[in-house]
């Protein structure tokens, strides 16, 4: 599982560099590709960290523990994004009132 998930994180930088060199980084399809690559990286990081922590703790993969770790990481990501949007919205509304 580690070997399957780790190469996906390094491909993002390579693809972004190729798009940049070709001068196509600003087109809509490139933006969609980059967005999908970032989501793929987040999923790979969740899988790698969940597998790593479940194997380190118990020496084997416990499915319930694996699910709990994935839920915790997912809540962290959702909370981070929600906090970012809340801060962004606060800045937008305070800018309009000034």
C-alpha cells in the first residue's frame, strides 16, 4: 500500500512544471488538472499516514482503527478548509464596510 500511494505525490510537481514550461498553466483545463492532482495528493497522504500509524501502534492493520484515523484526518482537512473560508469571508465583508 505504501508503494502504491507514494508515487502519486511526486507526480504533481512534475506535471505542474511541464504545464508551466508549455505556457498552458493558466488555461481552464490546466486548473482542473492541478485541482485533481491536489485532491489526489491529499488522499494519498491520508492513506499513507493512516496505514503508518495503524501498523506502528498494533503491528498489523486493524480496519476499525484505520477507519477512525481516516475520519480524524478528514475532519482536520474539512475544519482547515472551513476555517480558511470563514477567514476569507470575514476579510471580504470587512473590506466592503470600510
